[in-house]
C-alpha cells in the first residue's frame, strides 16, 4: 500500500471514529449504561464473527492461550469502551474528546515509572501546557454544571486506561493482536453494563443507531487501523488521530447544534496545538 493510500485510509478511520458523539444525540430513550451495553454488544458480534471465520474451531483455544498481556489489554479496552459512552451521555462531545486527547502524554509519563523510559523535556512541557488547557476546561465545567464535571472526569478514564494498556503491552514484550483484545474488551464491557441496563428503555430506533456505532464506528475502523499501522509511522498516526477530535466536535456542532463553550474551544485548541507540536518536533528529531 502506498503512503498516500494509507494516509487517506487513516483519515477515513478518524472520520468513522468521530461519529459516536453526534449519533448518540439522536437516541430516543436509551440511558448511559444501556447505550454502552448495546454498542459493546454490536462491536463484539462482528469482531467475534471475523475471528471465528479466520481461526474456526481454534478460536476459544487461541483466546485462552493469549496470555496475561492479551487479557489485561482486553480489560483496559473494556474500561475505554465503557467510560467513553457513559461520558458522552453526561457531558458535551467536545469535553470528552479533548480530555481523551491527552492519552499520548499520559502514556509517555507512565512509561517513565513502568518501563524506565525517561520523559523528554519537550514532552514535560507538553504535559504542563496540555494540563493547563484541561484545567481551564474543568474550571468552566465546575462553574457551569456539576454533571459536565462528572462527565469529563469519567472521560479521563479513557486516556488513563489507554496509557496503562500500552505500557503493559510494552513491558510484556509480546506482540498482542488487536482484534482479540478488542473482542475481549467489548465482551467484558457488555457483560458489566448488562445488569446496570435493566430494565431496557431503548427503542428499536436506538438499537439500530447503536448497532451502527458498534459495527461502523468501532469494529471496522479499529480493524482498518491495525492494517494501516503497518504502513504509517507511529508519530504520524498520533497526529492523524487528532483529527477525530476536530471531526467529532464539528459533527456535534453541525449535526446536533451542540456548540462548545468558549472555554472548551480555547482549552481544546491549546491541547491540540500542544500535542501537534510535540509530535511534529518528535518526527523532526527522528528524521
């Protein structure tokens, strides 16, 4: 695959990832945990079908023999799936996406303690500046509505779990296949949120939208990103992933009239600019 095609493919992936926020704004009656349950269920079904098609009767044995790293990765994916959808139902799409964007910085910070990798000066500066942007958003949320603050705190579970996930996989020294890890995460998320979803309130319309998210917003783009990662360097993927934030906020603004607060726009712009400059500088140093 050429670099140009891989680049276009990654942009498509971020577009698909970014639709979750605006789609949830058109749900009729599904609540937070039920929203999470249905999306996780419809993520697990196509991933399970794909894995079973690829490995047949060996599927259960391969999952059980995946080792500790695979199951810890699956557990962290379940935390990310659950926190993301619950947070989306509590606060604005912009708050959730900007909070999630600090994942690369948290990963670098945690790597110093788990792997002994020193944090570069430019990364420390990026952590401080991005932290200031997030703090500005938190201050706005506290003054506006405690529900928004709760949603932003829940959203923080996504980058924290992502940072733990990546560093555990690095420390294990194992190449963990993303597809079964995602499958395990989706199954755990669905099982955990199932008792919290009863009695079900989702309409057929809600289930249809959440099924679409499970398949097209999570299962397919995640599988695509695994293939594209072979043709794009990690820093470039990190930069392209920032497009999900821009696209997601734009979809919610245009599709659901969810206009971000001025503090969120300024804080989010500060975080995005910091992340982009940090990754661009890293690419330049490696070059």
